[in-house]
């Protein structure tokens, strides 16, 4: 069945051959309804096993017990059966949307089959490994076959940037701040759609967590599977290399107005006078990001809970260092293995407002949680949680 | 009657249904409620409309790679579109139909048609043949 799925996709996409892959990241173990569970169990019943390293994206249940969800009994049981089935197929129970920060970093140029839009963008862009945007089912089918259809971003000629996105007009201090990158990512995704672009005109090399936030936002607002940042990502030592030495089809100069508009649109709440919850960690928080959270909290307790979503690879270290207890004592709810927009963890509350520093949460929270969103920096999020009302303008 | 010839991406039964032409790209995950088939993304121009039983015309998809899971769930729940018309083949989305076929469930036909043609079909009652011919029968206004 796995091979039929891979072959049918190859036909559909016009791929003339299958190529070997060295790893997979599986987005299929998140419960969206009984159908996905039935599919996974059909694979298990057929004796399927993964042929390559396969990490798992988030599931619908926090198996570490850090947080609780409100799934009704039937959904909870089916979501659990699904997670069990994917483990039975030989996948590693990493349960994170940031596998690249959990020790799964395929080599530059290697062929892989990754799912989860932010992980795909990171894998292609920041690691320089080669994957298409794998969807549920095809990712596990490729992992079982150890093969993937040869088309799209697996091929050199399709990785060329055709659009230059010039950010040289934007203030350097803003570009260096954590609040900028989800905004830029959202704007980039909307401008670029399915094309591949190279960000040009940056005066510094953004750190990994900024590129992670950018990719996640870009993959939410557009179909971004690969982006280049001149001077920062491995296929773009400079602009002309990312363009494969051909002239760009288009050059977009980003203006302050465009950035302000994108930032404004990340908030959907029509008022900024209350905040009912704060959510951070889409993609899952790294240790560095937890350090930043602890620095900003300065030992203070929060009035409004901060839901901090992460993977068990980070949770282990937080526990070892005593930080989990500290954070929980100050009112932070750590969410592991899953996150607040994929499973009902936030209390049901009509008209409630969620504050976040994540472009991806901002994009998906309104439809998936019913909360409207206020977007701010991590500092804004922490100060708002401590004060119990929205606070903007803190340093980031 | 106006006739449009399309390319069959994935086979499925002939059908008659009204067209819902999306005027903006859609993310199925977070954009369509798998329990109702209603477009849930409040930022989408067709927000609040149901895709169940319609001829869904998709100009482009964006966002999450879980689109196939939502489509599979819609098929399983009997809330899938009656037919899907895509501007270009989309592996992420169509996987939902490929897997549904593997599971032995009845799946809608999927066709390829240039999105420039979509506006001409909006809201109309369409006959779709197994060979992928779309015939527009009437000029019913788009439902709200």
C-alpha cells in the first residue's frame, strides 16, 4: 500500500523516477479524525516498518503529562491509538515540530522526506537538505519505502531563487529583534506564494531561532518550502548564488509600511484591553528560547497563564536543571509532545484573546481555538502575562 | 450550455453539483472544519460556506502539510466535495484522495483546469463526466 501511494503520487506530479531518501519527519500522527487512525492501523496490520530514520511530529496528546487536553473520550482514545500505531511502524517518539533542534539534522544536500510545513522550510532552507512539502500519509509511505518521487525541491534546478526580497530599507534594530521575523515571514509568504525567494540586504546573520520563526510564519501565510537568506543560509552565500547566476524574475523592495501592515494583520483581536492566555512555542521552543523566557520573567509570577509549547528533548533538560519546577511555580504551563493550536488545551471561552509571539500561532489560533489574537514580542507576552493586561513596547 | 474540457488527475464518479470557486488560496488544515465541511478561516473570502457536496474549485493551497488528513477525514465523514478542480496538481491535498481510495472509500473525481476559468463557473450547476468534461447548466447565483 505504501509503495502504491508513493507511485501514484509520482505519476500525479510527473516524476519519472523514485530516489532513495535518508530520513523522514512524519506529520501524520496528529489526530484530525478517525480516518487517519484507521490508515495508520492498516499499515501496522500489513506489517509495514520504516526503512529510514523517521522522527514524529506532534500528536494530539501530551504523553509527558505536563499539560491536559479537553478531548472527549472517543477522540482521546483514537488519538492515542494513532500515536501508538506510528510508534509501531518504527518511528521515533520525538513528538516535536522542531525535529531539527532535537538531533535530527540531515546533511547538506541529502535527500529526505519531511512533513510539517515549518520543519520542511527549515530542513530545506537552513540545513540545505532536500525535501518537498510532504503531507500526511505520503511522508510515512516514503519512510516505509525508503524512496520518494523525484520532482520539485529534490531537484537542483528547482531550488533556484527567482525573486529577490530586499530588506535593506528596514531599520537594522528592528531586523535584529525577535518580533521582526514572524512579521517578515508572514509578509514574505504572502508576497511570494509558491515561488522561491532570496532575502537580501541584511546587515547581520540571523540566529537559528529567528530563521525558524521566519520559516514557520512564511509557511503559514504562503506555500513556502524553501527560502534563501543571502549570507545566512547554505545555498545563498550571496544573492547571485541563490539566483543560480541568472537575473531575478522580480525584485521586491520591502518598505516600512509593508512591515507595519503585516505586523498589524498578525493581530486579529478588535481590542487590546484584555488578554486571557499567552501561548509561545510554535515552532516548539528551543532551550535558548526558554532561557530568554526565564530571563524576562525574572522570577515573577504570571496572572495570565503562559502556555509554553516544546518537545520532550527540551523538557528533559528543563527537568534536569530544575527549570521546569521553577517555571511551573511562576504560572507557566509547559506543553510537550503537542501544542495549543492542534489539540484543545486552552480553556473554552467565547470572546477570549490569546497573546502570542508566534506568526504561526497567530495564523491558526482563531480558527482552531476560537481565541482572537494579539501579536507581540516575547517581552510583550511576558509583561502582559505578569500584568494581566496587554502591555506593548517592551524591549525584545 | 458551456463545456469545459479538463485533465483528470484522479478518477472518480460522474457528478452534478453547484460550483464553489474559491477566490483566495486555502489552507485545509485550520481553514476547513473537518466535522462540518465549512470554511472556518475567518480571513478567507468564502469563510462560512460549506464545501461538502460542491464542485470545489481551488486556485491554490497554502499552509500546513496536514491538508490531506483533513480531506481524508471529510471523505470518511461524507462531507467531501462532489468534485475537486485544481489549478495544478497538489500532492499534499490530493494525497487525501489517494489514501481514501486505498482505504476503499468512494472519492470525488479530481480535475485540473486553469484558474482563469474559475470565475465563469462560480455558483453554477455543473455536470461532470468521468472523462473530466464539465458542463455548465444554469446561472444560479452563488449561495451565501
